C-alpha cells in the first residue's frame, strides 16, 4: 500500500473529510487531495504532521511497514 492509499484509509477511519483533515492539520485541502490522487508527494514536514495527527509512523504512512 502506498502513501495515497494509506492517507485515504486513515482519513476514512476517522470519518474525516479532506477539508476537516486540512483544518485539523493546517495542511491545505488541495494538497491532501493531490496526495490522495497520487499526483504529488508530501514534504518531510507534512509527513511528520500527518504522522503525529494519526499517531502512525512515517514508515507506516509510506508503506515501508505494516
């Protein structure tokens, strides 16, 4: 599973819209949408923000471990 799939799965597990996730993390909704569509990749700082928000490791987010 890659980052776009993991992000979408985690967001859905918390019943959050892209806009709600954006509001809670300070990351733009358009960036989240592009990540979920696998059009762009997050910066290191964005990965850390998402990792902390979902309480998951960056390795998990990137699909390097289950």
